[in-house]
């Protein structure tokens, strides 16, 4: 579980099970922790997780939190910064300086993140897109953000 110390991804009340599944695979491939902050807009049970994660479940380090408050008090939150990716972000992701231990937080696909989540974040980051586009897919955004963060911090696994 050493990789979970490098960086984490957190999903705030996700609404699309396929995005959770893609993030399970994403974090499993890099040995990172994944936090799911409930409630979700779908049943988050063993059956749905098994289907979403395919055969990556044994490689994943998924932690479920029953509320935002529980997530904030979790041992995984003791160290590192909480970085919110949002269309209302102040800093473009390619200009932000990531650090080991950062948690990359993504809001609900349709509602985003409420004010208390914005207020708790150490940084609000945006992935710039064309003005006429509303937003990108959550899992795509998470992959782009994580790729840049791992590039900056030297967190990619060694090629085998």
C-alpha cells in the first residue's frame, strides 16, 4: 500500500458507476488510493463494484466514506493537500505545482461540489477547455490530472 502515500483520488458523491469503475482501474494501475465519498447516486455495493472494477478489484485500494465529514477525519486525510478539480477553478492544472501526498478531489458529475467542499480545498484547479464546451467526463479529467501530478512528482511506477 506504499503507493497510496504518493497520491490519492477522491470522488465526491459520484453519480455514474462507470466513472467509479474507471477510477478504480486508474488508481489500481498506479497503486494509488481511491476514496469514494457517499452518498452515491447509485447503489455502491459489492455487485456493482465488482462489475465496475472488472478484474482490478484485487489491485485497488478503495476506501468508502459515508459522508464528507467522515472523509475529512479519515487517517488518509492527515497529511497532504486536498485539491479540488472544478470548472470554477482558479489555476490551470498544467501550471499547478503538485506534491507527493496530494489528494485529487472530483465533484459529482452533474452537481459538482458544494461550497463546503470548495472551502476545504487547499487549491481549486481547472483543466482548461474550449469556452463553448461545458465540461469533460469525470474519469477522463481524473486521468489527465493524475498524469500531470505523477509526472511532476516522479510518481509513475518503474517500467517492468
